[in-house]
C-alpha cells in the first residue's frame, strides 16, 4: 500500500461573525473580522506547499446560510487553487451548514466531492487504495447515530470515516449525531476524521479517532493555537499526526495578579508586563486577542472596581503602543477580592469563600462544594447567571471545581460583591 499524506480539517465557520467587535475600528479589528477567511487561505497554501494527496473537511465549512454569494465564491476560489495543484477535496456538511440551512448554491470545481445527506456514501482514490465514507447532515438537528448505516470497510483499502458528531456528549457541545467511541472503533475503519468539537484531540489509536479542532478561534472560549491535522500514512498505518496551526488571531485569557500593588499605577504596570509577556510567549507572530483578568486580594479592590473604564483604556493604550496589529484587548475584568475577610460574612459571598478556601485537594470537601454551588449560583441575578462569556461563572454552573479553586473564587466573589447578593 502506498504512503500518502492528507489534511483533516473542519469547523471552519467561514465568515462567522466574531464577538466583541461592535463599534471597534482599526487594523486589528479588521483582521479579527476576516480571521476565518485568512486561516482557511493559510490552510490551502499549506496543503499546496506540502503537496498533500487530498483534503478532508468534516463539517461546518460555513457558519450558516450565506448573507450573499461572496462566501461561496471565496470557497470556490480556494478550491480552484487546490484543483490546479491536483489535490482532491472531500467535503461533508455538519449542523451549521446542513442541507436545510444553506439556501444559496454554487457549482463547485470538479476536484470537490460532497458527501450526500440522504445516506452514507463512499468515495475512492484507487491510486492510493483509499476509501472515504461519510454522510452530510440533511438538517441541523441530527440526533440519530449515523455510524451503523456507514458502509462496511473495503478490503485492501485505507478506510476513512468522515463524521460530524458530538460523540458521546462532549462537554460544552450540543448533541449532534451522537455515538459511542466503541461504535467507531468496531466499524473496522483505519481513521475517523471527526469535527464539531472545537478542541483538537486524538481519542484513540489504531484505529485512530481524531477531532481536528476548529481552524480559527472566534472568541475567548476558543483560546490557544487553532488549526488542522496533517496525517501521514505509511504501509497502511497512520505514521504521525501533526498539528497545522494556521490561525491568524490567537485568543488568550490573561490573568494579572495585583495583590502586591499599592497604587493604581502599579496595577497598570502589571497589565503592561502581562501583555508583553503574553505576546512573547504565545503570539508566535499572530495578533493576540486578550481578555485581561485582574486577580488577587488587594486593598485596591474598590478602586479597581471603580476604574474599570480607565484600566481598559490603559490596557488598549499598551497594546497600541506595541504596534497596531500586535495585540487587541477584548475585555478587562476586575476579579480581585477585598483584603477584608470575606469568609466572615453571613451571606452567599461568605458561604462561597469559606467553601472554596477549605476545599483544596480534599475530595470530600470538593464534593460538598459541588452540591452547594447550585444553591449559591441561583442567588445571582438572572443577567449574571446567563452571561455566556463568564468562564468562572460557567465553571460554577457546571460544577467545575478545579476551575473555581484555580481562580481562588476571586472573580465570582467580586461579582457577588458587586451585586450585593
């Protein structure tokens, strides 16, 4: 069996509207607005440069119905580049770009094969002894397990299953085309090219079950390096899987400890140092989109809460001073706590602080914390409970003890204080 290489990608979400850009102007904001296109262009250039044998797109190429034909024309243009390089593409549609979601259509170049939505189908590359099996979504809400209806593996071929799925219910992802990992392992394929979960992961080897992750982070909950997988197959077995980091904007949650600060100017210096360190450590030549979170117990707690607008402006000034397209500040959050003993209070804040501080690595106390969190969170005002961008609050609602302890409860405590629960 011949050796070959292919790119496994998905969750591209072309022209997806990125959050936090309302009213934002300048080169950095424009780069973020066009980030999904740039990342996809980077991937296509990488595919041509690496001379891969084919490309697999495992769903959610589009974020939803096109506003106009420009999104489709952009995709056709890039497929044309691959056609000129004799690189075939196998495209599956997921929940965001299901057959019922996309009302506009364009004829695709002949190098693009689209998995149908009515039943699973197999495409073959005879010169490589490769068979690809997949089924697109007919509508957005596919709640059935599609795997049993996928074709049997073809003997003598390297069999690839292409599937858009939440698997067995991955945390934070809606349940689309759910299945058990045992369903995939027992199907007899050599490689499962999965998408829908935006965090890259190799869930099993031989056979390989792989989520490629999304191509470009679009908000703070999609932080860190993003891209696709470059898969090398030798003698009918997966040799290696390398990440292709093609993102052009990288999101980062940046905690800035300020417990040692004695003046507001000291906190601003810490913010500057934090941004500079993050650029050096994480940006790797990309625009760094930062959410800054001031943490720690400090006598400046009240002054910091009252100076959020000023602090945000100072952080933006630091970013602009480093270059117009080096860093962009998405938000600044004051997650500090007062030096006063919050645990002595007789309200929800005191309850929360006492439980968090006593939990540590004690499994029994952690279990108690998980039980009590629901009652505490329900005391929060509705608009705070439903804030989708509040990572620590989300940890509380989900009962994520580790995240809460890691943050020391400071952020949630500050929110409780501010709302006078």
